[in-house]
């Protein structure tokens, strides 16, 4: 049976975290962060938030991860105020690798097309 409540909470968390990151958090390390997906456990106690950035450098990615980990408490507090849940889920941030994978596939397609033209 589908867990409709978890899906609704997932959508709300994604929308609210995007809003919090853009309006409340002033940390320059996380300026260009986009929330791509959220996974919520069935009991709504934990949420894994997947994000993407435009940075290709590993050092920049590390700074973004550190900035998000530092802001986790504030983000969770804001979520608690905005959502009507009995308990605000614990948050964990993970980088979304699918964006990098898609970019790599796009590069390979362009490379193949370039070779066909030659």
C-alpha cells in the first residue's frame, strides 16, 4: 500500500527547505544549492535531502557540504515552525550524483556526434 502521507511530507519538506535556503540562510557556501529530492522514512523520523550544485571542484563541494551541515539545526528549526508535524524529522544532506551522471552522458553524446561529423 502506498504511503501517501510520507509523499506529501516529502514534497512539503522539499519546498520548505528550498525556501529556507534561499531566504533565511545567508551562508555564501550554500548560495547556489538546489534541492533535487527528499527521501522520508515511513515513520517520518528521518529525511535525507539530496542537493545539487554547479561546482565541479571537490573543494567547493566539500565547502557546500560543510555549510549545509552547519545550517542543519536552523533548517530543522524552521521546518518545525512551518510544518504541522508531531515531530520534525532529523535531516541529512547528500549530494545528488544523478546531475553529474547526466552531464557526463551529455558530454559523451556530444563527443560521439563530433566524431561522426569528422
